[in-house]
């Protein structure tokens, strides 16, 4: 990490308007906070984030819209998966194809699911053939923290960062010696186990964590093979199971005041059953491996060299018989320098990436190289702060692309900040869009975007650690890739206009930790033709989440905790024509935990408590009421 830092409850199920069920609670949260203004801190604004600028900043110093989920919050919320953890975060809408382990798409700020860049410990993860990353295959037991940065960030990261960047950090040591252990059992024959050991000393640190999960799952799809096909084009009313086994190993060492290094590897192997007419089973692998070397010759200069590889491997089967392979292998490298200059911080860097596709499908080309050079300058001018960046990318397939962004902040007072930003971004075509036999179009250009955002952020309460924020934005995307009937191939034929508003409040109220977020979204098709002004598919236009938690001391070292989460989303459409509407829904999750002293805890989570039936993708089922009972061991230092 570079050494520089910037300065410092139970809704009724509704098909169309489930957000009405949250109105009383949201009103209480947004307008009744004064009663809790003197309570203990709700949010740690001093924690360091790196994704918003590729340099270290405290969360309150960032000019971008950032959400941070740390390990303590993960264990408190007890999510069933990474997509469940991300559900309800500001600007996020998810579509899942049939339950645990099934393909899950995340739409951030209304952009496409492959317009979100996903990093694992700084290494880009995803498929070069289909686009996007398999978030469902990254176990939550391996995650230390998640940083979600919303907005266009191609000027720092290159392709894909139109809607934002999600960076996942794997488990890190919290003390000199920190073993951990957990087991869980739940609905649908779900079994979980995880164990790890980590530690850090004066110069070095290490962490090893393993996890396993298996479940019988649910019937993924209610589709029918006829008439005309629907959903998954097959009728297979059986349970579709899922297994995932993962391992993370990493460590670092500081040689002296100038030099330090770290290395890591993360691997998750899975087996997935699903409903499909051509394939219904898959073996998957998600893996990243990388190393970083840092050199800091003075307080004003830091250099870092990063090298890594990522793998997205998938083999498809039909009733146990091999069908196809789609493997992506990426080699990545970057060199970055951070220089204190003119009272600010100048960052210069170069990124290199090589994508290689291995498949039994004969792609016209199976590799490409991407190079990117970028520069960024950050500085404070009294009550004002500036972050400006520009980047030039060169792709061996389509040529060059230049992107840029400017973020500005104005501290109106010690407790109130106004922000504004403008940025451009792009998304390179996938190998399927470019080279898939009989379908790909090698003449495709990148999808491009331009975005403007205006935000207001405030703090209140003791220490100013209870926070609220409002962010309004508009994004226009040109040259969206879609099937062009005039040429019988994919083409740059579509446009989109997306407007949105996000509201966030983190506070304490009458002794309870209260976290709320709400998103209003207007994602429109802006293309010429019959679909113009239609809502983009699978995006909920209104969504909100409320988390309410409290901890009670019940004895010598023992504690009892209660929590509830309510998530609601209104209706969405499953197709470009807006002919197939999916009803809105509201979900309620309850959780209870009992800490036996400082080391052991027992947790029980009840998700979708009212057994709500709903779909986020047409014909694909979602789990009903489920339970998970867990036992955890983690000594506190």
C-alpha cells in the first residue's frame, strides 16, 4: 500500500411498490436521527481505502462515492454469499439464475453487468469470453473487506470501469497469532467449514485460510421446453446443487525502511448444477496469484511493482458428458510511482495485460495485449480538494482509447462537504463479441461513456462519525454492443441514458446501530428504434435496505446480539421490449448471535423470513425461507 494518505420491521409483500413498506423506517432513519446524535460512533471513517485513487486515503477524505464492508460487518450480517453481501448496497442491482452458486449479474448504477471492474487483492478477475466476473464463486469466508467505488474509473483502471470498481481483499492477520475456525449447517442440506491461521510480527506477516461449502440447492429454473421455449428451455424439476472449496495463502516482509514485499495466491474450485437444454453441470476455477514489491527511498517518493495472473476456468457438461471448455488466463503487471509534488500527490503508472483464451471452440483469435499509461494529481487547496486523472490505453485488437476524470470537493463546514465530478470510461469488446465462430464481429469499437455526479456528504454526533450522503448522477453510454440485424452480427448500435440518486445514512439510534441506503434509478434505452425510452432490463428502479443491530452484555465476557435486515426492490423488466415484467418484492432477514467470552460465538441466521417468492431473472427461482446455524472460534488479541 503506498505510504501517502490524503488529509484528513416487517414489511408486507407487494408486487409493484415494496418500497412503501420501508417508508416509515426510512423516514425515521432520515429525519429522526437527532435523538441518537450523541451516541457512540457508527462508522470508522479513519479506515484506509485504496481503490478510489490507487493510493491510500482515509474514507472521509475520498472524493468518490465509496462503500466499505469490513470483516466485522461480514460476520455481523452473516451473508450466505458475496452477492447477498452486496445486495442493497447503494446503486447495486443483482440478477441471479437460480440460487446458490448460480450465475449472478451485478448492475452498478444501471450500467451493464460487464461494466464493473472486479479486483481481488489488486488483480483483475473475470472472463474474457463472456465478460464480467463470477462473484458467486468467491466465498465470503475468504474475504477480509470489500471496497465498492461507484462512478467512471477507466482513467485509473482501463476497460470495464464504467459503472465502478469492486475490490475484494482476502483475509489478513489481526494480531501476532490469530487462528480461526467455523462450521455451519443449514437449510437445503447446506454445510460449511472454514479454518485459518494468521499472524504478524515486527517485520513480516502471513495468512492461510481454507473454506468449503456444499448445498443441495433448489430447483434453479421453472422453464418449459415448449411451446417456443421459456427461460432455460428445459423442464428439469430437480435440486441443483453447488460445491466450493477454496484456499488463500499470502505473506509479506519488510526488509528495512525502504523495501518491502508481499505475495499471495487465492484459488476456489467449484462444481455447479443448473438447468439448461445444452449443458446442466460445470466445473469452475477462480484463481489469482500475485506479488508486489515496494520501494520508498524518501517520505516524498514511493515506487511499487506488481505482477500477477488470474484464471477463470469453466468446463461444461450435459448429464456428466463433457461438452465445452471456456478458459481465460490473464497475465498482468503494473509499475506505479507516487511523488509528493507542489503540495499534492502526483501518481504515474503503467499497466500491462495479456488475455489468453483456451477453448474447444475455435476462436478466430485467442489472445490480445492491452497496455495503459496513466497519471493522476491530488491536492487540497484550503477548503477545496482536487483529484484529476488521465489515461491512454492501447489494445492490440481495436487500437487506442483516452479517458479522463476530474473530482472536486468543497468543505462547506467541518461537518459538510460538497462534491462534483465528471469522467469518461470505456469497455473493450469481449472475445465472444469479437471472434466467436459465426457470431463475432472483429470490427467492433469499445463501448464508451461520460458521467457527471453531484454529491453532498455530512457527519454528525460525537466525533462526527455518524454519516449521511446524497449522490445524484447521470451517465450516457454510446456504442453499446448488441445484435445488429442489418449485418447479422453484433454491432455498436445501442445507446443508454441513466440517471440516479443514492441516499445513505449510518448512525446510532436509541442504542441500535442503524444503516440505511436507498437508490432511485432511471436506466433508459436511448437507441433509435422501437425500444427507445424503454427501461434497461433486470434493473430495479427503486431499491432500499435497512440494517438494524444491537449488542447486549449478558454476563462476564458474554454478549447477545440481535439484528434484522430489510431489503425491498420494485418491479423490473426482463427484456429489452419491456414485455415481461418481474414483480417487486421485499425480503426480511433476522440474525442472532451469542458470544461465549471473547473467543467463541454461536450465530443463527433466518433469511427471507416470510418465505417471499420472487424472481430477479425470468423463470429462475430464488430460495425461500432458509436457516443457517454457525459456530465460530476466533481469539481476540
